[in-house]
């Protein structure tokens, strides 16, 4: 993004003009070299955080004690961090102290992988002391320094390592892999939330199965606080995962859980353990519930389908979830694990499309109006009746206008009282 590049160049220029060193650093340098889209541009500088803060009109003191100041520049935000080293790690995650240093190479040494330990100057000069570009060219992830030591300092790096390998399709250098095997027990010190955030990048990446399998083979998977009962097996349900647009991450997660033979209720618990947001959790569980209920409805008859049970499912779980479930079905088809025939899918999609109303508030009659029209006192029958009318109207079997609804209501009540 050109605006981001220009503004960040302006930040670097300002620092240089005041006699400090400043570079682009970390992920943005790596992504630029790899030709990937750059998401945020971090800057590293010899200027102390107070100085950086004083040089720009709009700053947020994000982590002054760690040397980080966020500089706001015409709608863009950049993290500007003072060259620093970290000393003494506590609990395999937190550096106990940071010290500012005068030299960019020292700063790069504290970073996790060679490809993340590169900086580039305003004039295009590279600072790449650990051979990051060469490793990118060889498509491999390698620790800066001794792998086991680096993983022992901060156990999250092991997860990041597999995430990068999975998302970039890179291999892991042998000593780095050995480092993971040696230090994997320290994973228990890392908050589930941070692990999940890496996992989400694996799951929305181009080859989630490769990431999952590396996770299992490394032994990290079974050391998580709430592991899915996933054993690294491969089946057609799992191979449907990459067929789902990463934008619909919740469908990918649902597939993983279904492939692990987890019921929707157990999934709900697991996803809490994984610290998913309520919204994400509900989306996933809802999809899994539809799958369970659908299998119950159709049973062994893979082609069998009636409109009303489907419409009832849609009303219970919402059109969005039902649409997601159809996407899931399509992916299962392409991977050869479908529960429903493709023609049936198309039919269900059509019915979904046609549904004009979704909830009682869309119904052209109210409970009060029914009470009046039927001359009966309100009671539990009313909710039931409204539900029935909604179902029929949503399925297009009766018109959603007051007269038709009341007619139908009278018919239903008469049948009831007659029986
Ligand atoms: P992403 O594309 O996910 O943003 P990134 O490499 O930019 O990847 P960030 O978490 O944004 O990851 O971190 C920015 C930089 O900070 C990294 O490139 C790396 O140099 C350094 N870094 C981040 N996390 C660690 C860590 N746990 N240990 C050492 N260095 C780290
Ligand atoms: Mg980043």
C-alpha cells in the first residue's frame, strides 16, 4: 500500500534528519522480499522512546518501557521501537528486562527467525546479518542463534515456527526442528489465547493440514491445554478444509472438529478452552449442530430431503449458518466425503434463497391478532401456533398475509379440537 510506504518513509526520514538511525524491520521487510502483501510496517531506531515521542505531533506511548511508541502519520500508524536487547526470560515467555542498545545488529539478534531478523534503510541498504534472504530463497525457517536456547526463552516461538512453515510452505531447518523437540514441554507456559491466534493463521492459510500435521509430529499439539482429539489422521473430511475460502474460517474450524468426531456440545466446551470469542464459537457450534441435525433427519437416506425439516433448521440456526453449512457440504463433495447428494444441495440452496421470512417479527400477524381472531384466551398454544405459521410461511406453503395466516390458524385450531 503506497500511502503506508510513503508515510513510514517520512517517519524514518524525520528520525534520520535528527541524527538517529532508523530502518524498516521484521515482518514487513520479510514480506516485501517475498513479494507478499505487507500488513504493517514496523520501524526500529537508535532514538530513545522519549525522543521519538517528541519528534512527532501524534504519538501513543504503546510500550514506552519496552521502547515502543506508535507514531500516527496522516491516518497511518507505525510502531517505532528503540534498538534493544532482552535479558533474562521468566516462565519461558517474558523478558524480565530490556536494555536499549546503540546498534541495529544487536536488535536483530533478539528476533526469532532469520527471515524476521532483517532491516532495510531508507536508501535501500539491507541489514541481514543472519542470512535471512538466503533462508527465504531456500524456503526454510531457521532460528537466529541456537534454537533450543531461543525456544526456551520464549516458547511461543515454537508455534510461530510451525505457523510460518505452514503459511509460507517452508521447511524447518533440522536444528530448529530439533530445538522444538527438545523444548516442547515449555509450551504449557504459554497462554492459550496466544497459541490460538497463531493457530488461526495456520487454519486460514493455504495448507492448514500441513500445519496441523507438523503440530502433531512435533508433539506440541498434545501439550496444549485443550487439544482437539486430532491424531494427524488424514481423511476426506479434513481434505475439505483447504477447499473452503479462508474468509469463512468458521467453516474450516467446523470441518476440523467434525473430522475429529467431536459433537457440537463438546465443541462448545473446547472452543471456550481455546478462548474463541463468543461470536466465533457460536458460528462454529451452530454449523456443527446443523450437520448433526441434518444427519438425524436424513438418516441413511443420503438423497432424501423434505422442505419442512430444512426450513425448520434454517429458522432455528439462521440463514447465515445454513448458507455456511451448504458451503461445507459443497467442500465435502469435492473431497468425496459428502453426506448429501449434489442435486439435493442445489435444492436446499434454492429453498434457502427463496425464504422470505426468518423470524416471528417478519410474520404478517401478531399473537394478539390471533387471540382476537380465534376468540381464545392466550396460552402455550399460541407460541406453538405462531411457530407453525412461521414454518409454513417461510416454506412458502402459505402466503405471509394476515388473511391467509388467520385462515390457516383457524384450520389448525379446528383440527386440534376435532381430534
Ligand atoms: P505477521 O506477518 O504475523 O505479522 P511478524 O513476523 O510481523 O508476522 P509480529 O508478531 O508482527 O510478527 O512481530 C514483528 C517482529 O517482531 C517479527 O518479525 C520478529 O522480528 C519479532 N518478533 C515477534 N515475536 C517474536 C518472538 N516471540 N520472539 C522474537 N522475536 C519476535
Ligand atoms: Mg507483523
